[in-house]
């Protein structure tokens, strides 16, 4: 097995902005400490199935266009594959591969019986009409329908997809099956097979991690300051939940710019503005700046909740926070890890921090299959329990193996999937 020095998970030759390489870099470090044998190493790092599809669509102006889409199933050893679908102009197979692998480790860390998958369609949702997005969604679903299903692979929302997109996926799949199959997808609207609390689940899971991380760093949340990158489902929800418990959110950003108020932003008002205008731009209170370097602002807790490759070798040294809780998938490159360690920043990694979404997706899948729905309190109480337990398991490993939270989280995920792979054995 070719791996790097486990105590120093940096290598200058890592293609820093390739998310799959970034995933593999951490995988190698964890695999070496776990002592994975060569065979298991090869099995666990290799995606099981990759489907690329062409999505031809009639545009509103009568022309037609072909969009590219992917569905990658990384590992199904623990159960049906699970993972979101993102619509983004930059998505490519390496990004989807990395996201699928992260889902495998994430599901194992929170101990839900799912494997890892992810999907993506290369498109610019902000330049498309609702009708065009619906047609892309339905054709994409039809193209991947042979490999998805409640017992095979269950998609969910991710960047620029939402409850409406999930409802279209469910409807399209159901039309093909000739009966309604709610459990083919999670993150659906409530009443259509969706679960209470799913929409804010990733944010709620992050809140548990913020609380646990504050305990580790002996930080009193009552006087703490937070900076959030991203004002979408994940960023907007965690900003709101922290605001509700009295934490001062001094800055939040979206793809258009950064909104800052040193005294603390009125987050519910900010989010109403975003809901109405689809952007932070134009919000009147505080300073709005399209060029501000949000990540290097002084704060206690930084919550990157937008996209990959934000904290890198180039800017990690400039960060001025005590804790990072990763709402986004892959916001930190492998090259930045040792710099954050050297600054004694406590990082709750993506595969643990943002797992709340998949936990409640699992609850939704269970409810759909039972045809019996829980109330919001049940969902939130069970979610908090799962997240606390996962955090403690990972923290315990940091102490046992003298590694940071990211390496410990990878070890936790890989160890579980590895154990089950060995127990199942190889077919034939
Ligand atoms: P979203 O589409 O609801 O919101 C994305 C937000 O990020 C928007 O505010 C957008 O303007 C902003 N953004 C995009 N690029 C940016 C950039 N370069 N700089 C600053 N802001 C930028 O997406 P989401 O569902 O909130 O997902 C955000 C991240 O969280 C993604 O990495 C996603 O994979 C991850 N995630 C989402 C879920 C979920 O349940 N939705 C679960 C786990 C992880």
C-alpha cells in the first residue's frame, strides 16, 4: 500500500483542488494507522459504480440543449447507497466521486445502515427557469432509474436542489414503477412522504457539533462569535439556530458577497431577505461587501457551509478562529490540514459535522417504509442523540491514537465499513 507518513498527512504533490485526491489523501493516513491490508485498501477506496448520462432538454425558447449528469455509488456494503444530488456549473466526476466516498464514511460514522453515493448535473440553476429545472430533473431521474430505488440507492437534496426537486424525482420514478414509491428519495416535502425536521437536519446536527466542540475548547457559547460561509439550507439554518441560542453571528456570505455586522446580524431578518431576493445583496443593515475575505475574519467559530476547497494551503495561515465546524462537504483541502493543526484550531470535519442530514434522511426512509410518521420532537431528540454519540466516538479515537478529529473520523468510518466488508466476504 502506498501511503504517506501518518503523523504528517501533507504531501506537496497533492493536486490540492481535486476533491477526490483530497479524500484519498486522508483515507491513506487513516488506512495506514488502521493497518488495512492491501486488498481491503483497494476495495474501500474504489467506487463500485459510476454512471454518466446525457440529459437532452427542450429549453423554454424552443431550442434544445444536452446537459451532463452523473451518479456514483461508492460503496454499498452497509446497505442501500445514499447521497444527495447537486446542480452546479462546475460539477465533474471527481467531485461526485469524492462526495460519494464521503457519504460512505459519513453513514458509517453515524451508524445508519446506508452506503455512499452522490449525483450531479452540470448546469447553472440560476440561469434556468423552473420548467427547465423540472425537465432536467425528470430526464436525469429517468436516465439513472435503473440504479436507484429504495433498496439500491436513495438520493437527497444537495447544492441547488431542494424539496421540489425531490418531489419531481419521486414522481418520475413512481410513474416508471406504476405505483407511488416515496422511499426512493429523501428530503421530500412534508405530507408527500417527507419527514418533519429534514430540511433543517444538517443545521441541527451542526449545532450539536458546535456545542460539543465548545466543550472541548472550553469556550462559553454565550459570548461567542461566529462567521458562516453560505446562506443556503445548511449555512442559513445553522446561522438561525445559533442566533436563537444567543450566539453572535457577525458575518454571513453567499456566492455574491459578504454581509458583516460586528455587533451581530439579525439573522431571521437576513434570511427573509434571502428568501425573497435569492441573494444577500441589497440587505440594508450592516456592511455588504462583495470582496471581503470572510474566512480570515476574527471569530471564535468558523462554519464553512458553501462549497469545496475554501480553506487551502494558501489561506489557512490567515484564519483567526478557535473552532471550525464544516457544514459543507470538502471545504478544507488536505494541504490545509497540518496548517490548521499547527494553529491549534479544533476542526470538526465534514463527514462528522454535517451528518445530521443523512441521519434524518434515514429517519425519513424508515417512516416511508412503515407508512407511519413521527412528530418533530421525536426526530430532533433522536438526531441529537445520534450526533452526540458519533462526536464522542470520534473524539475518543483522537485520544487513543493521538490524531486530529479528521483523521479520527476517517478511521471511524473506514474501520466500520472495513469490518463489514470482511465479515461479508467477497462474492463469488
Ligand atoms: P444551498 O444551495 O442551499 O446553498 C449554498 C449556499 O452557498 C448559497 O448561499 C450559495 O450562494 C453559497 N455559495 C456557493 N458558492 C459559494 C462561494 N464560492 N462562496 C460563498 N458562498 C457560496 O446548498 P446547501 O444544501 O446549503 O449545501 C451547502 C454545502 O453543504 C454543500 O457542500 C453540500 O454538499 C453540503 N451539505 C448539504 C446537506 C444538505 O442537507 N443540504 C447535507 C450535508 C452537506
